C-alpha cells in the first residue's frame, strides 16, 4: 500500500554508482515530482556515496567483489533479500544486471516491475568473447523479457531488436539532457589550457573499450595546439593515463573524475567540440544513443561523431556536427582542423546545436515518462493495492 503520507512507494535498482547515473537520477526526479516516494538501491562504490545531496532515500550495498560474475551474483542476492523485506508498490529494474532479483521479488510480492534497458546488454563488448557469461545473461533475458509488461529503452534501434526477439516493443525514452542555458563554462585558465588551443571533450561514466578514447589521445599527440578533456570514469582510463605519459602530452590531456551533471556541463561548455566515438564492434554500440551526445547539444558545441545509425541520424538531422567515416587519430584530427580553420562552419554548427537543444531536452522528453507511469499506475498499481497487501 502507499506510504503513511499516501504516496506510491517506488524502488529503483541499479548496479552503477547512484551518484552519477544520470538516467536513474532523471527518471527518479520525474517520479518524485509526480508525488511518489522514491528510493534508489545500488552499490556503495566510493567516497562520493557518503555525500548527502542526492535528493532521494538510498540503499547502498557494500560489496566484497567489485566486478565480474561474483559481483553480479551477490548483488542480486542482496537486492532480492532487501526487496523481500521492504515495502514498495513498484520496482524499476535498471539494466539486465538487476532484473533477476527485481523480477523475482515483484512476482513474490505481486507488484509491477518496470524494466529500463539503458543499453542492449547482451551485445556489450565485454561479453563478446565470453560465451558462457553471455549465455547466462541471455538465458535470464529470454526467460524474463517475454513475461514483462512494462519495458523502456533508449533508442528506436534497440527497441526494434527487442521487438524482433520477443515480440514486445519497449517505450523509447531517450537520454536527453536538461537545459543548461543558465550554466556558465569553466574558465580555461582553471584547467591550464590556453585560449588558442582547440579543446575536445569526451565524457561519461562508461569510458570503456572501443569508445575511441585512445584514438582521441593519439590525435592530441599528432596535432599541434589540440587539447582533450576526459571527464568521468571507465575501464580504459588507467591505460589512457599511461598513454599520456608515454606520449609526453600530460599537459594537454586533462582527466577529471565523475561529477554531478550541473558541474560536468560547465566543463562541456568549455570545449570546442564533443566526441562520440563508439566503434561499430558490437550491437550495443552500433545502436547506442548515449547521454554525452545530448550533453554536447545542450552545451551548444559541435559534435565529432562516429558513423553509427542512431548517432549520425541525430547529428545529420540537426546539422550539429561532423560525422567521421572511421574512428582513427587521423580522422579525428581532420575534423578538428576543419572546425578550426572554417570558423563560419564551426559557428553554424554551434548555432544549430543550440537550436536543436530547444527540441532535444529532458524537460520535453520527461513528459513521456509521466505518461508511461500514469498509465502504469492506473492499470496496475491502484488495482494491485486494492487486491493485495504486503508480506504476501
């Protein structure tokens, strides 16, 4: 039943660090604005988890294992026991790695579950050469997905893949960025970057293999007066740090830790171009539509992007960037030189990005979220509350 305040109790589950999962925080904010009582359950990952400015109740599991099979196994076990002894009206499972526990808890407690697939999980590059691990995750997906009633994902292409596999087409809610019009860029002297340098940025909490970060660093090494901001976290960052030392470009590559979006976007606005360099090495990247693309549009900076269907469709439609045919240091450098030498083109792309941001923003996209959950509440939660009680 609703809480003592009469609010519907919603619990989000995510394996990422709660502090920096922008999609979860945006979705949770919409539900809170709709008058729901929101809790987010996730992992305790670092010092950031001690912060008190997350505007939701949180449950953070301290995990012995940090990654791999044992992490996901014990995370789902802990999550399941947490859910069995906690009251909720609705579960929101974020990505396949939380779905086993969420689905089982929802069945046992006879409550609805929403599956928000942030990516095509079984197409991740980390699983491509690990057949057994991929088989296990695919088995979970094949077992649970056809039984789901409420599914969300981030792009039309990924929705099409799921529809082809399971006959269920998810509702598409894109990872659009909030308006950043009132936020000012960080001064370049704070980063020890001179005004005559062309500055690229690549950002996100998943700067991993095959996302072009290494090629961007090599482009810096081979191009004069070119700097790079790397903002976030990911599996390749230790290697990238080693690269910057080996190539003697530490002064031109600024590596910043994960940060809250309102702070991050100020660094984004400092840049002359934003990089979206996912490679076409797996289905997940091929059909991705990442946060950072829309962050760059919100910031009003040109995009330099790989030629992938969903990403290039946005950049081409709004004429807000340059599509490069391959993710190589040379292609990145050529795009930079084109923007640097052709000032009128650069200014046109900036203006188009600003114009696109008036349409491509979270304030507008969030109405889809509201409609989705209003429909769910009317069809399932109110009836569920009337017919069942907790503890059964």
